[in-house]
C-alpha cells in the first residue's frame, strides 16, 4: 500500500478505503498432549473478502508449524467502510 500524503491518517482506515475489512476467526484446535481436549484461539485482522489471503496464510503457518491440529475455523466478517462512503469536499475546517 502506498504512503498517505496526510499526517496522522490511521493505517487501518487506509486499509478500509483500499477494500480491506475486519475479519475475526475463532480457531478451535486439539491440544497436542491431550487430543480429546479442544482449545480456542481468536484471530482478528483486516483482510480482503471473499478470499481472505491473510487468514489462509495464517492457517497454513499454523498447520505447518504448530503442534495443535486444527479442528474447525469459524469466520465472521464485517464490512465497516467502503470507498463510496467517503466523499472529498475540497474544504478544510480548523476547530480550536
């Protein structure tokens, strides 16, 4: 993503303008030393729907590097802001 020309612009806000939206995954996995026990892990990041490349990258890492085998993944996705929701007016107002 290219650098914003504005100071103090929130990086998450810029991601939303670029089409990213908040994704939350509830990952249920089996404990390595007690496979009959399930544990949950929450993952939350801005990602691109509908393919969710960041989530898939994380799940591939989990499968390759972490001992707890995945049981299930539940995904919630919220489109918080779209570029059409923001309108440039060409005016600046300073409040004290």
